[in-house]
């Protein structure tokens, strides 16, 4: 379930902007059970990340995007592909984190499986992801970013475009 806590406003930095990474950045994020996940877990595997803040998760209600995309990746990918969701939970008070963790417990029909809890918004800042948008990032076996798309309201034409783009990636049939 992608019902996220409210997105906190972040302050602007006076430092020069850095380029958006073209590879998977190093991170250590917990899931609902406090199990730590990092890129090493998926070494030599293709990785598809679905990312959203609370408002962006509204575009995936009923798993509108993840259900067809997860199904497509699982049937079209040759080789080992890992899938994970990432919730931008910046601004969640420490006292409310236990409750929020419970919202991501398995068994709620999520086709992706694991949801990583990004309490600080590190991945969202690193990849300069737009707020109030549902994102998909695809990394190849060497963890190079090979595809990214920002999605909003479900649209069958956009879904077909995303599937076509995925099919053109190395390792897809």
C-alpha cells in the first residue's frame, strides 16, 4: 500500500547543483520489518524501482501502474530482475513511524513485494524526482540507469509507451 506520510518541505541549498546519477546510488533503507536493504543485495541483477511520495502514490491507487508493469517485467525480462518500491517519508514524525511502518506490511496485495522506507528522501533527492509523481527507474545488471519515467494519472496509451520502451532495453524480450 502506498499511502505515505505527508511530504515535508525541503530547504533550497546554496551549493551548486550536482548531476543526476547515471548509476544506482549507494543507500541503506529499511522495510516495514526493519530489514536493511542496499544495492549489494541486488548485485548482478536488473533492478526496477517504483518510487513515490504520499501525493505521488495517489496515481498508483489499486496498483494501477505497478500491477501491469510488474507483470510485464516478470514475463518479458530474461535473467534475474529484482523489484522494489520506495516510499518518500520525509517529514514523518519519529513518534508516528511505527504506525507508518504498519501501512507497508506485506499481504495487502502489493505486486512489487518489498517497500523500502526512505525517511530522509535520499533517493528522491539523488535522482531529482518530482514530488506528487509516481516514478519508475530501471537499472541494468551493472546498476547503470537505463530507463526512467515519471507517471501520473493512469493512461493506457502511456502504459503502452512504457512497455515499448522497456521492451527495447537489453535483456528484455
